[in-house]
C-alpha cells in the first residue's frame, strides 16, 4: 500500500501570504504610501478612535481608510461622514480576517494615488487577523479598558505581532478593574519593542501623542530612498 501523502496546507497558506504581503509593501513603497493595520476585538472603539485620529492628522497627511467587515457598511459611512477621508468598505464574505491577497485586491479597487497614509480597520477579532500579514508597515492593536488587562495572556499572538498597543476608553478606568502597568508588563514579555498609547478618543486624552507618532512614522517612511 502506498504511503499517504501529507500536505502542510496551513504552512503553505502562510508562506504564500507572506510572499504576497511583501509584494503589497513593494507596491505601496512605489507610490510612497504608508499602510497601518488597526486590529482589536469588537466594541473596543476602533471607529470612534479612527474618527478622532483622522481629524487630528488630516491637515498634515492625505488619509484613506479601508473598512473590513463580514457585512454592513455602517463603520465606513461613519468615518467618511465624520472626517471626509476617502473610504472604502471591504466585505470578506464571511472570512474572519483579511489576508495579503484581499489587501492587494482592495488597494487596487480603492486607488491609492495621491494618498500618504492608508489605515485598514481590520475585522474585530483577536485571533485570525494576527495570523495574516496584510502587507502593512505598522500594526497597531487596540485594547480597551472594559476588556480587561488579561487579554495579552489569552491572545498572545495578537500582542506579539502588533508594533504598538493603544489603551482605549481611558476615561472609564475608574469604573473597571484595569491595571495599565500590569497590561504593559504582560505585553512587553511578548514584544519587548512594543510602544503604548493610553487614550480617550471621546475626550481627546492622549490623541495628540498618537497622532504625532503616526505622522512621524509616515514622514520618515516617505523620506527613505
């Protein structure tokens, strides 16, 4: 009896995705456009934060937003109406993540000429989006105060792959049992290079620091030869 062949499908999928992600980064660099992958669980305040952030930086950068959702266009409509930023909705047909091919196709359909920065609001999920490189130059994770400081223990890959963590809804910290120092310590064990931004998008706390960080990242990228 012939030996049954075993195909490492998941390995192959990830390898192909990494190669495609590198092509996305090359395409973006040719147009000098910076891409941020914004990830979090549902209800963490991604859309509210994006509106506040874009309104802080739109006079310094030309910003486009790609909204990934399993269905519905409510977030994309909110961002476009509240910021005036060029926005597109990406429906994933039930998929719980965005991969590099979807990102590539989305960028082609979106059109990035004339933009400095594209922000991908990834699907609300702390598992699948962390597994797939989208071709982004920077990955940011939002951890909201109501979620608790134990999320890095439960979803380590997300906090390992993110370059920085935004602690959102800081205006609620007196109500919830959330220890910022403990959260930072847990995240730094996973990613010693992670940076942190405690913010309240509702009241503007910490938003200037986050905006300045992103503008500096984009300007440095665009200055590279």
